[in-house]
C-alpha cells in the first residue's frame, strides 16, 4: 500500500503547526529580575523562599536553576502537563511574562557547590 501525497502533506503541515504552537509560547520579552522578585515575594516565597531554598517538605530548591528549565516547568504546570496539588493552583495565575521574570530571578541567585562525593 502506498500513502497518498495529501496524507504526507497533512503530516508535514501537522509538524509545522506543532512547531508554531511551541514558538508562540515564548514570552514577549526577556525576564525582568526585579519584577520576578516582587512576584516571588507575593506568590512563591512561602514554599520556595526568597533565596530559592525550599521551605516546605516536597518543594524543590529553585536558586541557581537553569532559567530555561524553570520556564519550561512553570509552563508545564500551567498547561496541566505536569500536575502537583500546590503548583497546579499557583501556575495558572502566572502570565508568560511572569514566568520569564520568575525564572530570571531564581536563576540569578548565586549558589556555591561544595564537596562532590568521591572527588
Ligand atoms: C504551597 C507551596 C508552593 C508554592 C506557593 C509555590 N510552589 Fe512551586 N513547587 C511546590 C512543590 C511542592 C513543587 C514540587 C512539585 C512536584 O513534586 O512535581 C514545586 C515545583 C516547582 C517548580 C519545578 C521545579 C523543578 O525542579 O522541576 C518550579 C519551577 C516552581 N515550583 C516554581 C514556583 C514559582 C515560581 C512559584 C510562585 C509563583 C511557586 N513555585 C509557588 C510548591 C509550591
């Protein structure tokens, strides 16, 4: 059996559409650390701290984390792709620019690595 050309074209268009959706999720501007700090003070510090060190069991440290990764995870919670009782409530209140600002803020907190086992 051979696949008709229009099916192949459909697959190609689908792939392009998926790419377009991904591209559209990028925030409209670079993250603003000062703005991120304000949002963190209002919405995040009780669990992640202003210093990005977790304050409740089960919450991860965010300080010094890779900026792109922080953005991806906030978006995943907002879209419901990643679910958590706490984060799934907070994430939908954030805009893409809020996420970029928060990612810039937490990523900018300097962390120092101490002893690595077996080194
Ligand atoms: C009530 C507590 C709580 C609040 C408030 C909260 N978080 Fe979280 N956050 C958590 C928990 C718990 C997890 C771990 C979720 C899981 O296990 O999947 C998490 C996970 C995350 C992750 C994923 C980190 C990783 O390593 O994958 C990011 C990013 C994050 N939170 C950012 C934020 C930001 C930014 C705010 C403020 C807008 C916020 N959180 C507010 C509890 C909280």
